[in-house]
C-alpha cells in the first residue's frame, strides 16, 4: 500500500527558532535528506515533553560558501541516521530534489517503507529566504512547521552535510543523517568543529526489496 501526501501550502511559514537535525549526504544518484512527518503520539512522555527533546541549545554551524542551488538537485539516499521522530519511514529512504528557477527552491519528494511495510511518499519544499545566505534554507512539509535547513558542507557530487535543529526554553530537538555517495557506502566523517555529535547513527536498510520512486 502506498500513502502520498502533497504539500499545497504556498505560504512562507517562518519561526523565530533554529531547527531539527544534522545530515551528511552524498551523491552519485546523490544521497538523501531527512524530512519531517507526523509526530507519533507514543513519543510524548508523561510530562508532555517528547522523548526526542533534550536539554541544550542548537549548535552554531557555518554554512557552505557560494552555495549552488542548481548543482544540488537530484536523487539522494539516507544510509545512516540518528533516529528521527518526524520521519515515518525506516528503510529504503530516498528523496528527489527538483530545482525550479521560478520558485527559487526545490520541490522535494521523499519516500521509503514504514515499520509496517507501508510505502510512504511525502512532498514538500526546501528553499532559501531573503534573511539568510542561500545555503541556509527552510524545509517545509505539510504536516509540520517550516524549519531551518543549513548546508554545512557539500561537493555536490559525493556528499553533503546538513544541519537542522530547533531549540526553545533551554531544550532542543536535533536529528542527524549521514548520507554517502552510494547506498552501500558511508559519507565522510562529520565536522565536530561545528559542535555536532554524530556518535549515535543507525543504519538505514537498502535491500533488494527497495523501490526508489520518489
């Protein structure tokens, strides 16, 4: 069974907060990014704070210089991630970035299989804003608020490292994705100088059963 959700919102939703997680991704068919979906009820603890929200502040990261939006388009695969409560998929995760000059950003379709073996496909947008450099974008999917999407480093052809983290009132939600050049390889180690911890990665399965239709 396939479930698809389209993003019909053209409004620019902005928040005065910093954003959710770090990703390292790469490309040959390029490697994927994370994106947000519905928050499962089971992830909210008895005191009302979601399990993935922890004390701390988001890291202050440097962004890629002279970021080239057009070169960033293509297909990306997630191969290693820190568990992300916003993602409904757990395996075969991949995304397609379709850049548009007129929209000055990407239409993004992300897909994969859920723990219940349901193939899910979600559509959203990633785009720069006038307030920040081109590498500091917003990721905007239909079931969550728009959040920062900061490209720390990429060579466009083999890897990318992206940071997204939200903090407020002394707490943060931070997710990390490492995406290598191919589905079966690892991306370069992350830049610990940026204050981001990549120590808790889990493998994303990419097996013969996977289908890549994003």
